[in-house]
C-alpha cells in the first residue's frame, strides 16, 4: 500500500500531477491492485482508473474477472 501511495504522489515533469506510466507498468500494477484484499472493490476500481489516466496512448484493458 505504501508503494502505491508513493507511486501516486511521485512527481515527474513540470508539476506533481504531470507524470505518466507505460502501458506495461499500468497492466502490472492493475494486476497487483486487483489482488490486494486490503482494498475494497470500489477503491481498487478507482485506483486502476486513476492510473489508467496516466498512460499515454493506446493500451489494452486488464481483464477484471478476478475481482
């Protein structure tokens, strides 16, 4: 959980909200978030959607059948 908070608060670029992640990294983090039983379903979905917004360009969605 601490890692995710650090990831969200990381600053890359012109300001604290101006950072991006690769599609591969987003897909891997999404799988980790899905598997995190400490987060509610709503929290997991929100975090995955937020991080998806940080990916530039096309990126296939992760299958959420495991949620």
